[in-house]
C-alpha cells in the first residue's frame, strides 16, 4: 500500500529546516530571501491541503530544486519523513496546476 500524508509524521515537525538546510545537493543554501521555516511551512501546507496557483508559486519554485534524493530523512531530528512530505507536495502541485 502506498504511503500517504498520515505516514509523514507532520505533527512531530519542529520546523527547524534541517531537511532543506542539509540537503545533500546543496541547493537550499540560498532561498531567494525566504526563511527556511517559511519554506517548511509552505511545503507542509501544500502536502496537507493542496497547491494554490499564484499564492504558492514561490514555494513551488523552491521545491522544484528537490530531486527526491532522500537525504533529508537522515538529518531530520524529529523522526518526520520529509522525503515523503516533499513527494506528496510535488504530486499536489501537479494536480493543482
Ligand atoms: S521535517 Fe524534520 S528536519 Fe524538516 S523542519 Fe521538520 S523537524 Fe526539521
């Protein structure tokens, strides 16, 4: 059975930003002025509630840098599954476009 949003463990997230800060690709060192916490909040909101074209465009652009390498799961201190969160958010963006 495919894993879903309930399997991510979002309720445990402390919004520390490690999942993006320590991305193995290094693509989140510059967020074009966005705070890491805002990026985590935005991606989490999209994964939970869907993509709002226009309002979520900056989050979408930043999430496009993620190629789902999965290293984020290893650095999360709270046992969340940010890989799955990002995967679900990417799907919801595709659905909402
Ligand atoms: S998913 Fe984990 S690493 Fe990412 S912000 Fe939440 S607690 Fe931090």
